[in-house]
């Protein structure tokens, strides 16, 4: 299965950003793409919503 990663539209470079897997269950640092943090989609949504509220 191929995972599609998405960077923020506010990202100014190709290597200094956080990427989210298309299926919303994984996060990685674009500088170190071999390390992936798996999280539940609900927790990831809650985290993103909390950041947006700031």
C-alpha cells in the first residue's frame, strides 16, 4: 500500500515541515521521513483542531 503524505499549504520549504498521511493516522517530519508516528485519526483531529484554535 502506498501512503500519500500531505504538507501544510503554509510550509515554506520542502524539508522543514510536518507531514500527515492521507488516511489521517500517521505523522512524520519531512527531514526524517523514515520515522513515523502512528496516532488514531480522532486524536490527530483533536490535536489539529487545538492548534487551529490558538
